[in-house]
């Protein structure tokens, strides 16, 4: 054990991103492999991601032709999974042949990137391969790819190039599950793992800088030795050491000995994370509400209203986390107008209020029914969802002197600091429907305060 720790320390001091693994690549029980970097190095590597706060998730493949849920609506066997009816199936022969007619001639990677930027998003994560196994890039490892559609173009390459040209961070979603691949879950799974590692090498070699790798989790029934996580991890780190990786490739090893690594951040799915400032996190949410997911194009779904969408973003930021908001382009390659309209409204909101989101940290007051707070340097941004029925909004005090206040969207209000706490009053006319943001300026740093629970809701007299 001591030896392993010493080895890790040496690696860290050289700044070499490496993984400490046992002779066979699988670590002895109880030993924690560590990526060879110090906490400070990790923080520097992931700083852009935390400051970004808001990203676009895109689920897209030929399932958009049927308008049914990506992968899940393929009725065929789902090895190692036992999930139920995802709002209907289309029969296998139909699903498995969709790609032969997939010709999204309106696909314009630059338009997607432009939309993401106008929406105020700072990064993008695209489904290179979902559980159904279809590959949206020109892979040499299978014929089941975009190369063999009438469209032929390497969708992933065009998107990577557009992101790099426009300065939007580029991320790849990859599902280790593969319900189409003949070797998945067969024998010891080693043939499939070789396929997956080969694809990792392709994705991390041919598409320029990859800023994020977003793995989905494993199916049920997988055994620990079914995967070669330390090798896969080392391969990734050797090719693109800067990449920010979510926690799901590591999920299996985290619940079984030996844990390898929990990745860089947690990924609550279709739920908003609660306040957490000791580890990075990102909620992934669909902009479309519909039974059975809503990740891919689902014309039977309903786009969330602007107010709910912007509050989701604020809930993540005030909880010290990110939001990865998912859209589903249609079969022609276009992100439907009802989705893009909502995104652009949030983008407009961010033009006025973005300073309270980007590059901030959550706190010093924890989110509650009133809303929540973010902070930077000497400023606390109070995001108000609900005002008290009468009187000012009351928050606990901080050990710094209040020296000014302003409403980010304009208008008038009052902020006061008394012995018992902070009091904020904003007349109806200056309140925003979705969320009102008040910047409170202090005479000294407000980052040092530990996150405090806000006053009990009853004391806030919330509606
Ligand atoms: O890619 C998206 C989902 O397809 C994927 N993760 C996000 C990012 C995912 N994989 N597994 N799960 C989500 C959990 C499975 C949930 C299910 Fe269901 C409940 C499967 C069947 C019922 C969701 C709802 C999928 C189909 C219906």
C-alpha cells in the first residue's frame, strides 16, 4: 500500500498524468488507483468546466427518423439490461434499417454551435454512440455508422471543427453499452472492450482537442472483470490528458473493489443536484418533457417553459453545479424551433444576468424555496424565485459590510444590513417573472464563508 502511495506521489510531482495499476492492469483489492495529479493540478485542469456552468447536450442519430426514444425504442434484445417499455417500440427490422435512409441534409454544425453560443452555453456534448451502437463518426471498427448512410458525412468531425473554430468547448458522449454489437457481453467481453478501446483511440486522435468525455453507465449484470477500466482510463489519459471526464466510466469500479477513480464530476440525471461545493457536479436535463426520456427528437413531447428552464440553470449555479441541457435535433438535422426558442430566451436572460452565473460559486446561503445565492469576490448574487407575502426577503448575516446593491435587470430596490441579517426589498414593478437577481456588494471577500443554511422557510413567510 505504501509503495503504491509513494509511486503516486512521484508521478504527481512530475505532473505526468498516469494511472497506477497492478501488473495485470487490474488493481489488487482495496488499492485505489489515482490519476497522477495533485488536487491543485486537478482543480486547474477542470477550472474552465466549473466556470462554464452551462452546456448543451445533443442526442441525435437515425432514431430521429422515427421520432421515438434513442436506442430504448429498439425492441430487440438489450443484453445486460432489463428495462421496461420506454413509451413504445418500433420493431427491430425497422429500427435496424433506419440508417439506410438517414439523410439529414439540413445538418449544419455551425448553426448548432451558433445556437449554443447564443443560448449562453459554453460547451457542448454530442452522442457519438448511444446504447443502440450506431456510430455518428467515420469509424473503421464497424459498418454500423454514419459513413454507410446516404448522408455519408462525418457528423462528429464537422461538429468538432465548428466548436474549435467558434471557441465552444467540445465534448463526446460515448455509451459503453452496445446492444447492436455482436461481441457485447459475449464470453469475458474482452473482444468488445478491445472494440471500445479502439474507438476511444479513434475519437481522441482524429477530432482535435476533446474537452469532455461523457460516458454513460454500464448495463445491469455486468461483472467487475467484464471491463478493463484501468487500461481504458490510462489510454484516455495518454491521448488527451486534459480531458474532463464524468463519473460513469468509473461507476462500476466505485461500487466494487477496487475503485479506480470517480472521474472529475458527478452526474445527476433528470434531477437537480443539491448544494455541493466539495466535488464538481452537473445535472443533465432534457428540454423536452415526455414519457420515456425525451433525450432524442420526440415530437410527442413538450418543451419546458422558459421560466422553468432558467430556474433549472439558476438552481444548479446556486447549488455550485453545472447544467447540461439536452436538445434533440430532428431527422433533417435541425434543432426544432420550440426548443431553440426556449434556449434563446435563456440566452437573452444570461446577457443581463450572466455575471451572476458564469465563474461564480454557489453560496454563501444554500438554495431554498426563496431561490439561492451565488458569489464572486466581494459580491453575493441573490436569485429570488419567490418573495415573502409581505416585508423584505430576509437572509442571514455575513461578517462583511454591505456597501451597495443593484438589480441586474434594472429597476429599483432596497437592501439593508441589520444586526439580525440582510433584508432585500424589491417592489413588484422591478421584479422579474422567472427570477430576480440582486447583486449585493460588500467591503471584503465573501468567498471565505462556509455555505450556511438559510433561515427557516416559515420565517421567510413564503407564498
Ligand atoms: O442518454 C440518456 C439516457 O438514454 C441514458 N442516460 C441519459 C444521459 C440512460 N441510460 N440508462 N438510463 C438512462 C436509465 C434508464 C432509464 C429507463 Fe427508461 C427507465 C429505461 C427504461 C425506463 C428512460 C425512460 C429510458 C427509457 C424510458
